[in-house]
């Protein structure tokens, strides 16, 4: 179970990095908007969310859920083990 969550977490982490890098920043149009006389568009409403913004939100939520799941699983490890009954042999020295 832990391996599945870790694999999902790493995949989502890589996806989140790629999606954020594909988006353009909010200040990308700063020079154009102030020079063209449309300065209020810089500080006004951002408009409808693009598909990349929606995907980023969904992937970020999955990232947070997997982060909390991994934190919970690492703090609540089970006390049972298959190897508990096996003991390590003790070396006896003859002096």
C-alpha cells in the first residue's frame, strides 16, 4: 500500500512541476497593459480560469492528500511483522 501511495505521490509531484512551468505568470503582460493605456486590466479581474489552472488545482489537491496520507502512514506503522518470530543467532565465543 505504501509503495502505491509513494508512486502516486512522485507522479503527481512531477506533473505539478510540469503544469506550473507551462503556465504564464501574472506579471507576463505587465509591460503591454501599462503601455497600451489599459492599466486597469493589470489589477482588475483575472477572468475565467483556464484549463491549466483547473488541472493545477486538481493535481495540487491530490498532492496534498498523498502528502497527508504518507505522513499518517509513517506515524502509524503497524507493530506486527512477519520477521518478529525469527531471532538473530548469537555467536558464542570459546575462551
